C-alpha cells in the first residue's frame, strides 16, 4: 500500500474551443481536488489548450493564476488528439496520471475509485462506458475498429475511452514515444495490459458540441491499424505477395504452353492479358516488400528504444 501523503496525482485534460464549458470544468476540477486532498493526495492539473480560437485561452490563463498546481500547455497550432495527450503525459510529474476529457462526459467522480485501485497496486485502470449517446454509424465504426484492433494486434483491446489512470512507470515510458500517429489505447493494451476496468454510463455534453468528427475517427483508426497492428499490415503484405505469385504463375504457364505448341501465339487481348498478369505479379511482390519495409521503419520511428534508455539510465546512475 502506497503512503497517501507522499503521492501526487496528475490530471491531464485536453480542451479545444470550450469557452462555454470551461467554468463548469473548473468547478468539477476543484471538487475533484478537494476529494483527493481529503484522502491525502496532492493534485497537479494540466490542461492542454489545443489551439483554441474562441477565448478559452483567456479563461485558462486566469484559472492558472489561482494555484501553482494549475498548469496550462498552449499549442499555437492544431495537434492531433492523441498527440495532445502524449504531450500532457510529458508534462506530468505525479506518481500516477489520470487522463480525462474536457467535455466531462466521462465522470470525474470515478477518478477517486481509479486512484483506490492504483493504491492496491494496479498500474493501468481504464474507464469503459456501457452506454453512450452516439449515432449508430459512430458506434458501429468504433465497435468495428476495436474488433479489428483486437484481431490485428494479437491482444484483446478493451473498448475503453481516453479516460484512464497510469502509474508513473507506465506513463513515463509512453511519454517517450513519438507524439505523432499514435493510438494510446492500443499501446496501453498491447504493451502494458489493463489491470482494472471501471464501467459507467457516459453522459451527454452539458454545453457546446463535440469537436471530434467522424473524419477524426477515421484518421484515428488508420493511425491505430497502420502503426500498432502487426496482423493488419501482414495481411495486406501477404495478400500482395499471393496476388503476385498467382499472376506470375498464370503468365508463366501461358508462355510455356505457347513454347510447347499447346496453344497458338497470343494475340490482341490475350497478349495484353499475359503482360498485365506479369506486371501485376511483379507489382504484388514489390508492394509486399515495400509494405514490410515501411512497417519496420514505423516501428523504429514510433516506438522508443527501451534497451537503449535502460542502459543509458543505468550509466547515469
């Protein structure tokens, strides 16, 4: 059991153009801080202002002056949502960090329970909604994405939101990942595992409209499938190689049959078909090779070198 008086909980909250919602968010964060303080925890709150243009920055500047534990990270240019979260993890200094959404659809009241699980030794605690007020298309797309991720990453990816607690040992390592083109939930599930899942009913937004559109979901899904899912890339690569093999064999058989005199000389569309088969065959092999090569480069670029970091840290000690 960790000693409460020695523990700091960092809260990372991303926002973008939430001028209407910020006063409610500040009151919610104040209640959360009081709750955690009564249980012996210090609280550090980091709000990421993702290039807001509606006056949110002014409200956040005033809020940051109220306490030295209030911190605001301003991004002058738009960052992807996942990139914003990783930058928030980099700014955190607590013994554990909680990522929560600025729209407050995920209940902040659940955070103390996450912290209690962390006290018991759990390093990754996530929140998973049982109900959510989204369109059928959104729910179907999100559900299909998580099923595809579970299959392609060879690890069960629970359908949880970007509402989770991470121990310092976990978030300090994740924060060293490149911020671009990541999907934190697959990193957490496949690299570290989920120790506890807290189920809740997701609320509607109290004010304003969601800034996360269907196009954002598409981009998020592509990032997850292309950079974090081995089977997906392997499936495409094997498909290209298989197509190449079949078409090359078909083209070769036709040429051999002509040489042996079994068939007459190909002419017209037949000649064109043979040439296309040969071209597609070579193209399929080249596509498979390039996909495999690019996937290996992505792994090197997007994932930290843990062995190097461990050895570097040991040499410093």
